[in-house]
């Protein structure tokens, strides 16, 4: 495909940096997403929108002419991963144009724009225009798209310079606006892997943004206010997945339990779950993460009472110390949290119960860490996601004076991961010798397939089985490293694959 020169100008209602540019046509795109399920879902939307514009999708960044990096900024390490990816892609595929979008692009656009190889920086505020920008640059030779500046002036040819000149004289074209003025939710199902056999548990984002103001968290400033997917659209998306043959969907969001609170009149997350049960034939609904105070008695009863909802509760904790929770601006006290976990465990004794826990938050002394560790030890967790505090520019915690040394925080991380490992092993050992129902994920190629139970246990099932298949299995033990349960499929069980 012969490169074409195209006139591209974007209208910006927020902060715009750089100059309008002329860019060669883009015959193939590749989207790479970093971070949480919500970011992965955003990446799926970008792929869908780019394909809808008639752009072909490349198999890898090495083969693409346009690479869209959909970034995360929840930690300094996430920023570093994005920068490293930009530099690696530019080194391995120097002719490609790189567009950086997502949370890091929203937070620090000029920082990214200065990295060699970046052609565009598009914040979350304008992520819905990524496909439009790409399509404008792939529509044909010498096509000029007339756009206007923010003051209403029509762009003139003399306003444009060549891409080569821009690369030498100015940072990338940048399009970032006020994320809190952004009310649109973009979402599409996203799958766990690239291969067909891996696409077994689509992740459906039904909520975005967050109205909480935790002192350590940058996410509200890059994701904006909480906003929800309409019920009818959610049901439509879910039924489309069912008709394709998928058996389990994972509901996700930045603050999932707040779904529906932005509607008039307000709705509750329980109403969304009930609507899925009543209006779709999806066999299994898995709830990704819900804040503790959104685990209402009604929601707990609904999850416990339906065989179509996975017995799995992920309930972010952050700290078991009351003083640290207050400094974090979390909206619950340790005793509130413990009461929610007790209710979940009593209603579903065999459920997976997990939490996010942070160590090394400013002001966390040895005594306060021990308070948190002891609190966690007493609760019936089956797994933990342990994070070391990462200072984020612009957050209240970044200005706190009593920062914890990195080596101390890392040691606390190790202690909690060890505790989590002990709890998880005890939970898994309780299912040896029992029969379970699992969904198959992907074949290993050496005589077994990876599967996942209703209560979030990874299980290796002996034999050759198709992905996306519901199996009854007998658990025979743990593998050599005690990392996964091993099982054999029970004879006489007939299940259909995708």
C-alpha cells in the first residue's frame, strides 16, 4: 500500500499541544493495553472502532503501521512499563506511528509527547476519537479533512508542517481535555488471550470512573466521574456473547459497585445482576471487584442464592489498620469490613474471598503494619493481591512527610504474600478428593488443560479437552509445586464447546 499524505487537524476543547501534521496513511493497526480489566475493555473498544473504520488489524506491533498503546498510570512502575514499550516499539519498528492513549496519557501528556517515536498523545477525555484520527490518516492519497481550531478558524495549508519537521522541532500532537466533563462510557467485551481457544471468559465493562477520593489514588483524575452502562445496552452485549457460545462473563468497572448511581432515578448494582439473570441465558456471571460497603445484604443473598453467579467475592481492603484507613480517606473502618466478610463467608462457606492490600503507605509504622497483618490473618481470605505503595504526583499522599522506606515496604509485601500463600494453600487442600464443576480455558499442549472453578480455583485437568467447555471433574491432589489443583474429568459428562 503506497503511503499517502493526509491533512489532519483535530478540534480540541481542552488543552492541545503541538501542531497539526501531515502523516502517511496507516494500512494496519495494533492495540496494546496495559493494566486493569477496565483498560483492557477500553482496548477492545478501540479495536472494534478501528476495524469499523475499515482498517485492517495487524498480528503484532512489528507488523503494524499504527500502534495504539492504551496505558495505565496507577503506579510508577506502570508508567515505566509504558515508556519502555514505546522505546522498544520505536527501536524495532521505527517506521510505525505510535499513538499513546489511556490513563498515563491523560495524566502526563507532555511527558509522553517528548519520547522519540510518539506521533499522537490522546487522553482518556478524547479516547473516543482515536479511531477517527486513525481513519483520517488512512483514507486515501492527498485527502484533506477540513477541521477547525478552538476559536473557530478554518485550518489553512500554511498551518501544516511535515511529520519529519514536527519530529525534529516539536513534541507529538497532543489531544487532552477535562476528564470530568466526559460523560460517555465506551465499552466492549474483551477476552483473556489472543488465540481462539483462550477466548473463554469475556470481560464486560459496565461502569467507568470513580467519585471516591482516596488519598493515594490518581484514578479519579484520569478516569473522571462515575458513569454506568445502560441496562438495555448491557443486556444486548451479554446476549450477543451468549449467542456466540460463551458461558461465563466477568463484570468489571473502575468502581463496579457504584453502577447505576449516576442514573435518575438511581439504580443499584443488584438490579444489573438480576437483569442479567432474567434477560439472558448466560451460564455464569462473575463479579470482578466490589467495594466493601457496596456488598449489601441483598447482593450477598443474590450471589449466594443463584447457581449462575460465581461464588467469588473480591473486596478491596487496602489496610487493616484504622489509622491508615483514615489517612487513605477510605469510607469504612476495619470492623465494618470484617462484618461484610463475615456475612459473605457465612452465606457462602466455600466461596473465594479476596482483597487488595497495600503496604508501605505513608505513616505505616511497624505497629500499624502488624495491626493490619493481624487483622488479615483473622479473616477467611482465600487469596490476596498485595501492592507496595507507589506515590502518584498530585495525590494527597504524595505530599505526606512520613514516607516509608522502600526496603521496609518490600519486606512487608513479602510477609503478606507469604500469609496469603498459606491461606490459599489451605483453601485448595480442602477440595482434594471432591468433585467440582469447571470451565476449560486453554490447552497446555502436554496432556492437560487449564480450567477455573466457580470459586476461582485454578485446576489442571488431565487429557485433551476443548476450551470453553463445562466439565465435571474429580480433584485428585496438588501439582508438584502446590500451585494448582489437579483433576480428571468424570466419565459420562457431556458438555458443549464453543
